[in-house]
């Protein structure tokens, strides 16, 4: 399988890339610094210099042409002001979808966010803007003709993964490791019957492969 990751240098994106490469898959991704190209090359991963904000859909299409699937894990993380959030979190997934159509790549996995994430922390206006941008990106992606899957993880932490999750259409917001989110994305990429569906994931009792398999055929037509 050949997979291109937008956001490959991020916490989840890096883990997805490493896991795929370890399993013998052909992995590429978009990075903004030349040092990252060399860094990823040591893992057998092909990183390409580029900025999702500045690239046109046509330019991005040339980068992803020939890949079987794409993953979007990039994000401003609620930082950088409204304009940066709109350009990355809001417009980025839609740009990838347009590029995928041009390049003939059907499958897109978007890593998004739980709708009620950190509401109890009263994160402020910039975070609320981030949440709105994420929802807008989801809304646009589901209207495309791509073979999309949206994954909404709960609050992320860097604890070692345990390979167990609670995955489904609607879950209670708790916490999940980045390792387990990445493994869930990898499993979704492999299970093609999981398609055109929005899934929420948090820590839980179910082995990841089993949890993903249970969602096969549950997406909309």
C-alpha cells in the first residue's frame, strides 16, 4: 500500500508513517523543512518539501499521484491566529480532496477532533475558532465523492499505546494515546469496507483491529 500523509511530522502523523513503514508499506508525506526530508529518509519514508497553505490543489495532486490513499493529520492546534487555523484546519482537507480527485486517489482519512473536546477547560475564542474550522472541513469532505473516513479522537496523550480503543459513531470524550490513534488510522487504511463514515475514538477495551472491523459497512451510501 502506498500512503501519502499531510501532517507527517506531527504527533499522530509521524506515528502513522512509522507504523506503515515498519509493515513494509510505501510512505510519503509533506514537510516544511529540508532537515525533515533527511530525517524521514532514515526510516525509508519519502518526504516532500511543501506547505499545505501555499500549495495549489494541482501542485498537491502531482505529489500524491500514484498513491493508494492519503491521510490528513495536519493542524494548527488552535494556535497561530484565526487565519492560520482557517488555512490549515479549515481549508487543508478540502484542498487535499480536490488534489485527490485530480490525481485519481480515492481514499482519504481525515484525523479531526471530538466535538466536545476540552469544553470543561473553557479554552477561549481561538480554540473555539479552531473547532469551527474543523467542523467546516468535515462538512466539506463528506460532500465529496471520495472514499473518505473521518476519525475524531478524544484528548490526546503521549503515553505508550495499549492497542485497545472504544470506537464508534458516538462516544463519550475521555483520553487516548497518540500511538493508539495512529494504529487506528493504519487499521482503517487496511480495512477498505470501512468507508464514508465519521468515527469517534477514545481509550477503551476493544482490540483496535476488532474495533475497526465492527465498523465495516456502517458508512453511508
